[in-house]
């Protein structure tokens, strides 16, 4: 049976949806007929994403909001719902990260990632609730393997993403009676993203090590994540809620830690030499 992902007349909101994986998800839903709202903290990114999405002829709305600003997030949702109606699918993917050993990390550095990834996700979900279609809405949080696979130099990101995953499970319990499904996607190494280029593919040797660490022996694509998001947002996933789904070629089973940690150690050593 061939699955038909038709989102015509559906409103999809993607926070952090102007670059990388999240923009790829926004593009996938737009290609399937959805009305799409993209939100990001940089106006130039919002404008560029909106212009690109409009090339497919769909209805697109772009709004600028920093997920750390509770009131700004609420205003963004109010504007999106006013323009395009109740929200059928919400993707929350805003994130921040950097490499640092915990012993060298400042309180502010730790807090910044927690504020963007965890507190920001709460802000998005909290304000989205009143605009989500009930029943029938699907919420998808974008997390990371660090949430359940401990990695050196990632204490802040691991703590933040673990919190997001637990928030996913908790709200699946609380909002299930409203007919709202809540799930997380944990992407593995994804080609063409800034994180992959900076952390695992600065040269061909690093890329080869990263590929060898994945059981399927290939690096993921943005389309791999977008296709999973389409499935989770569709009626075909109508009985899936509270799930954390790795989309990583099996990487979390064997763990991609060695190439990531090797790249992280190299970057940290370079920074130390520079000082």
C-alpha cells in the first residue's frame, strides 16, 4: 500500500523552521499541500524561508520570535492562527549548542542552551495548546541522541534534550484526552546541516569515520527526518503518542560517540591553542 500524505487545508507550524532540518520539514509539508507557518528569531531567515516556500505556490506565513521570550512566542501563535487558522501539526525544533567540557563551562553557557532548547520548547508548547486542533493535532519535538546517549562536551545539550523528551512524554499523558498526539524525533548525523559540517565532517576523513559508525553505513538526509515528520503528522500515525523515535540509521545502538567526541576534542584543542 502506498501512503498518501495529503495535508491540503491543514495548518503546520514549524518553530526554528527557517534553516536545516526544520526548514526541510517545512518544505515537505508545503509540498504536500499544507499551509505553513515558519518561525525563527532572525527576520532575515524568516523572509528567506518564506520566499523559498512560496515558490511551490502554497500559503505561507512567517513570523519572527525568540523562543526564550514567552510573550513573543504567544504573539507569534496568535498571529499565525489568525492568518491560517487552527494548528493541525506543530513542529518545535529551535535549538542551540556548542562544544565544551563541563569543567570549563560557565553558568551562562549552560543556561543559554537550557533556555533555548528546554525552556523555549515549553514556551512553544504552552502557547500552542490553545490553538491546536482538538481532537486531531500532532505535535513533534525535535530532540537529539544526547538526550539518552551521554556524550563528552555535551552536558548542557544532553540535559536540555533529556528534559524535552520527558516533557514530550508528560504532555502526551496530559493532552491525550484532548486528542493531541505528542512525539519526539531524535535525528542522527544529517548531511547538509551546520552541526554535521562543524562536528563530524570538517574533512573527508572525519566524514568517513562518521559514516562507518552508523550501522546502515550512510549519513542521513534532511528528507529522512522530513518523511518521518510527515508520517507522525498524518492519520497513519494516529495511535502513536508519547514516543521518542530515533531516525539515525541505528546509530544510537552502536553510538556515534567516537567520531563526534574525536571531532569535539580536536575543536577544543584548537581553541586552547588559539588562546
